[in-house]
C-alpha cells in the first residue's frame, strides 16, 4: 500500500471535527464577539485546508489506480508469455487459436496458430477421442504424458474451456525411469544335468567341463552387467537390475543354446536352468520367488529360464527334451514316502484329469494296487467313460472286485475325511482334475505326473513326484510299485492296464522313451501283461478312422514343416478325435509339428498340438492359455474357429520371428 494512504490523517471523520469546532465558536461568540469572529476565521481556514488536502488525496488516488491498472495489464501479458509452462487455446474444430511463448519454444520453426492439434499432439487427441467415445463421456479434466523432441511433458486438458496446459516433466520421468531400471532382481542359475553329462568322465575331465561352462556363463554375466556368485559347483547366484533383466529377456536367454551347443559332442549335452524374480521390495521374498522360478524351470524339464515379474510368469528356452535320470534313488525315496502316507491314512482316493485317458486308468489301478498291498481301503474316482477308455473299462468290468473300487466324484466327497490321502495322477493342475473340490478339501495330497510343470500347481501337496523325462504316469507308478513292497504281485489285468498307458503315451514306443521306459515295460511283461489285449483295446473304429481322414484331408503346410488342419465351421467333433487327427498328421513325411483346430461337443474350440521334438508345442499352447508337454499339448478356447486359427498363426509368427520355431 502507498505511503500517502498509510499516513492519511484526513477523511470523513474530519467533517465531524469541523462541525464540533463550529459549535464551539458559536457558543464562544455569546460571551465575546471578537473572539467568536477570530474563531470563525480560524475554523474557515482549517476547513479550507482540509478540503484542499482531500482533493489532493483523491487526485493522487485516481492517478495511482490508473498507473497500477496499466502496470497489471502490461505485466499480465508478459507473465503469460514467460510462464514456465505452456498454454494452448484451441477451437471447436481442434485447431490452435492462441498459445504462449513456452509452446513456441517447443516448436521453434513452426507457425502454430491454425494448425490441427492432431499434428502437434497426436497422442493427446487420440486420448481425448477415446475418453469422449467411452461410457464416461467428456471428462472435466484429462491428464496425459507426452514426449516431444526427447523431452517429456504433462498435458492437462480442460475441454470446457478448450484449454491445454503443458508442463515439462523430463527430469521427473528420467528419475522415475532410472528408479525402475535400477530396481533389484535376483536369480539362480543351475547346471541341471551335470551327473548325466559327465557320465564316464574322470575327476579331471569333469572339472574341465565345469570350468569351461563356468567361463562361458561368467562372460555372459559380464556382458549383461550381472553380478554372479558361485554357490556350489553347479549353482550360481545372480544379482542384476531391471534394465539388465529386460536385456536378458530381449535376448531370449541365448546362453541356454550356447552352453547346449558347446557341449553337443557329449553323449548328453549339458544344459542350464535359470530362475529369476523381480517386482518385490522385500529381498527375502525375491529370493524365495527366484527359487520358486528355478523349481518351475526344473519341473518343466530344465534347459530353460523362468522369470517371475510381479504377476507375470514367462518361460524362455525349453527346446530340448528332459534328460532321463540314470539312478532310481528318487523313485525309491518317493515310494517309501508314499508307503508311509498310505499307512497313516484311513483310506486312499485316486483321481486323474477330466476326460481320462489310458494313462490315467493304468496309473490309478497301479496306485490302487500299492494301497491294497498294505491293506488300506482305496478307491478310484471316475466320472463317465469316454471312447478312449471304453475298451479297457470293458475288460475291468470282468473283474468285479476291481470294478467295485471305481466311484463317482460325489461318493468321493462323502468319503473324504481329515485322514484321507488323495493321490492325483497324470496332472498337477487342480482345475483339470475330475473334481477340483476334492483337491481343495483334502488335507493331504500326493501328485504323480510326467507333464512339464505349468504356472498352476497344487502347491500344498505333501508329496510331489513330477518327472518330465518319464514317458507316462504309468511308468512312474510302475517304478514306485517295484520299491513300495518287498513282494509285489500284479494280476494280468493290472499289469496290462499299466502297460497300455505306457504304450499309448509313447505312441507305441516311438516318442518319449528312455531306458527306464523299457525296464518298466519289461517288469510289467514279466507280471503277465497281455500285449494281445493291448492291441485289442487300442484298435481303431472304422467310422472314427474315416472321420480323422476327413480332418487330415483339409490340412495344409505352414512354415515348411508344420501341418495345420481346421475343421468345418459348425461341425462338432469329440476332443479325442481332434487329438488323434493331430497324431495322424505327425506320421506324414516332412511334418515336424501338427495342429488341429475343431469345435468340441461342448461348443468350445479345441486345439491339439503334436511335435516330433524339434518344436516345443507346449510353449505355443501356453501362449494361448493351455499347456502340456514339449511334444504333446492342447488348449480350449471360447471363440470362433476363425479367431482360433488367427490366434494360433499369430503366436507361430511371433515365435518364428523372435527365436525360430525349430531347434
């Protein structure tokens, strides 16, 4: 406030003072006329002085206000021009009407007035259009980050005023990106088959092999800025940041292929498995997630990397088959643990996956036999009989004692107690079992499976026997039977059911077979397995063969060695027939992988995938939401056949572009 206002002594209160003086003069004149005249003259002089002062004050005030208004208008224009953020006014047709100097500095060589907004800020106009088209309608305020000329801006749009504020946030974005890039990730790298790869080597050769691989891994870690610390001769701790992790994922973990190719001259190439975790601020939790990721990679057969980043779980590699273990130590340990669990239980309930196949029936009968050896009540859960197990179940019906052991899911739920042992065979996913409620309510669950481990898993199982190298669940159960009791005696039907499961899953011993597969088959044959009966139950129906031939007739080749068959729209085909058609295509010349797409009886679209081993069809199906094995996988989709075909081709194209379909 100006000083003349602060020091002002005159005003309306002086009028009252002047009136009081006049009254006093009037009273004084009654006593002395001359004194009254003198007082009146003095009052008139003081009144005149006060009037002049008031007039001078008003004149100064008007001049001050006028000058202040001029300065405000001048400074307002200059301030808007030099503000440290941009202001843009646009018209109804989204063209620039006015802007301040900040925006001129953003586009120094352009005349902006009259230009469409979508030329200057295309991302901003797209966001405005999306918001307007959404159910929310036109928002009162819209905020968005923009990038222009390597600088970042926060744009605030006020549609009602057709006004845009632009605030530079480059420093904030750089700091935020730096924070994200430097967040900690932990990993564990493991040589997952040293014993098998070093078979027949002496100590010096084994040490040289480990040193050679360790040197390659160290060079790889240095290239990607990873701190590597050896935990044992076969395990390494990895410490890295998010930036290095992104670079690793973009490289598709080529170290896996490099080590495998480097040791390709060995009988069994050495492979690596990597488990990585990112996203948690708790280092302890990161370590646990890294170990869990490694377990996931090993459970899927090894020779791959599993990355757990928040809710995302990604897999890389996995191009080679799981290596068969040379020793049966694990089989013996598992069998003894299973024996103890059975003896502690009041009953055993055995359950496989939905739409059971020969492997489920054979493995279930094998586990049933193990429980009976220790006189523990046991039952097999079976809901409905599909064509793939119709003939073997016809043989089972001839044995009344065995047939009485089969129960429905409802009966199993009623039998379930706190001391009941649930054994899940041929799957490790609760959602795929015949009755997921059984898995949820059972206090003790055992998992026996040969499929590569997926993201969904029965984590609270008391015993897990998951070996991806095995040909089938029947092979694993057969090995368990050899160690679970001193004297195992199988009936011909029991041995035949187990051998039939192995025969079906190995495609008559053409795929997934190892030395232990034939040893298990030999054990079953010695116990009376009837190969003639297996041939009878596996015979094909002429009508089904013609239906498969009709599907195969419409197959076409993609990517050179991939056969793709799509059934007619609206034609419903059993899932079993879709799978058998994929198997049939795999027998054709030059076919390394086959995919069959068809509409199932329940209306969903089923895709069955098969491979000779050079292509990992499990990865393809997992990207579509399914799963399975390296050479045998499937998925069910809720979409049209055309959409399913497009989705499959898109996944194949992406894999071919990034890492190649074939090993």
